């Protein structure tokens, strides 16, 4: 997905990735995670030239999940604040999510068994010192959380 900038270039890249959290990396597909095991939401974004030379302030990053079918919809982990570094073009940040944050397949939420399938989205907002209109989002492919 992209980040919107006020002048040319008017967009730059932003990606989000949630790596496999199985205790053994060789066990199962990377799109299926264990709900009781912590995992990371890795976010990467680019500040294009000439914006990287003049931008100040910081970036606020948040990650959210939306359930596919019955399940939770909430913010994952804590909100991060990443300072802008003059001249820097590539940024990375990781939001760590404790195990047990999301319910796994078949667990009960509001009286119904959850699918355990979630879409994960990261949101970026530039602050200088308050919110500016430089913002963006990126989503990871759908992930399934198993109830161990």
C-alpha cells in the first residue's frame, strides 16, 4: 500500500508482514499462527526524496485486526512513536503482540465460535507535533489463528 505526501512524489511504499510464530519454523504454513504464542507485526515504509530532507516530527504507528466471520476487532499491541531522522528514507518498526491477544479458531466470542481468521492492518500517521495529513496504511494477507 502507499503513504500520501503533499507534493511530488505524492506517494511512497508501506508494507506490513506478520511472520510465522510456530515454535518450530518448519511446522506448517506461515499464514497460520498459534493464538497463545506471541507474534510480531513488522512495518516498513519509505520517505521519498525531497521529503526526507525537510520532514520533522515523528511517525505514529498502530496495528489493527478485523475478524473474518465472528471474532474480535481491536488494536494489536501498543501504539509506536518513531522519530523522523533527517535524510533517512527507509524506516522499520515492530509491534510485538502478546500471546492470547486474539482468540483462535473455535473459541467463543460473544456467544459464537470464532473463525480464527483475521485481516491485519497497520496505520501510519505523521505528527509534527500534532497530526499532519501525511498518512498511509498497509495490510497483510489474511492470517488464521489456531487454538492450541
